[in-house]
C-alpha cells in the first residue's frame, strides 16, 4: 500500500512541476485601439457588418466594438469603410460615444456621440488604410465633432483621438 501511495505522489509531483505550462486562451487577432483623454482604449471583440447603399447593394462594411465601464455604461466605437473587398478601401465615417463624469453631478455619467470629421473647418482627421494579406491595416488620428453645424462648433468642443490602430480581418461578405 505504501509503495502505491509513493508512486501516486511521484506521478502527481512530476506532472505539476513542469515549467512549460500550456494555457488554452483564446485571443482575438483583431486590433482596434486609440488614445483618448490620455488613456489607451483597447477595444476587444470587434464585430463586423455589411454596409449597403439605398439600393441594398453591398458597398463596404462597418466595424464596431465597445469597452464596458460598468453594468450600464459602455464606450462605443464604430467605423464605416467603402471597399471592393479586394484591394481598394476608403474611410467613410466614424462614431465614438465616450462616457464621462457629469461636471454638475459627479455621481452620474453621460455620453455624447461624436461622428463628424470636418477638415474643411481646419479640424484635421487623418486615416491611412491598406489591404494586405486579407487584413485591413491602418492608423488614424484627429478631431471628431458632435455637430457639423458651424454655429454649434462655437460652443461644443471636439475630442481628439490619437495613436489609433486598426488591424482587422477583411470580411468575406461576397
């Protein structure tokens, strides 16, 4: 009986003492990140969908993701692209909804939707994209506005997104 106990103990000890542990952890290969208010926002679980024109013809796709802040608040991010799904891609739009503390009541938070890029008002937003090996790779940086009305722009400050990175799989909708 003692020899069985020693054998089981040795097998248990040897199986647990390996330095080469393999962890089966799923990792997304998708990268969608940026810096906003000096914080890195690294969006996980990027979802993709079809982008169609008014005749319901496929002209591109969108990507969306969110960062969960708490049980009711999420920073949401969406980008639209026009593409032929082979070699040509162009940026079509952005939507970002960051939650921030309410300056009047710090116990609550709120979010505005920023969705306008307005280079014509000296407010640059640059994005560089390319299709490479079945992936869309790029970077972006610039100002995003809540409104495209010049009167609103006098009172509503834009937000600045920097060091934006995109590396996602090209969707296969065709």
